[in-house]
């Protein structure tokens, strides 16, 4: 089993590009379709710590759901992480994990930095 995991949305072009980059390097990542296999709140906290980002930096703030939930870019991390655990469409994609590191694939080439 690969030690590389990608939180993937096959409908997202950036997610597909990041996966293709990994595969072109001969990697066979574990693909987690995070919209179906939703990360827990604890997993999101760990992901935030591994990325070294504020919660807002791992969110899709232009998603309709962001506004529907009345969220703001100034909200506390705890509020935003809970929102992502309850509405995974808010999680920025893709996120790749390898060797204790993580990277958001925006642009997709960023995932190669952690290999």
C-alpha cells in the first residue's frame, strides 16, 4: 500500500491534475474520495496542523455552502473546521499526504514538493 494519500474529488480538474502528476512519477496513491469518505473533525485538525495553515486557508470560501452557513473569513478555526467536517464540499482540494507532510494541490505541482 502506498504511503501517499490524496483527498480527491474526481469532478475537480485540479484534483485530477494532481493525481495525474503523482501517477506520472510512478506513484500509486491511496485515493480518498473525501466527499463520500468524510474526514472527521480530528482528521481535519491534524491536517490543519500538518499543513501549518489557518483553517480558512484550507477552505473553498466561494462555495455556495460557505455563505449558506453564514461563515466568514474571520471566523475562528474551530468553527471553520467543524463546518468542513459537516460539509466536506468546503474542503479545498486536492490535499496530498506523504511522509508526515501535507500539501494542497493549488497549483497541482505543489503536491510534488512533499515527495
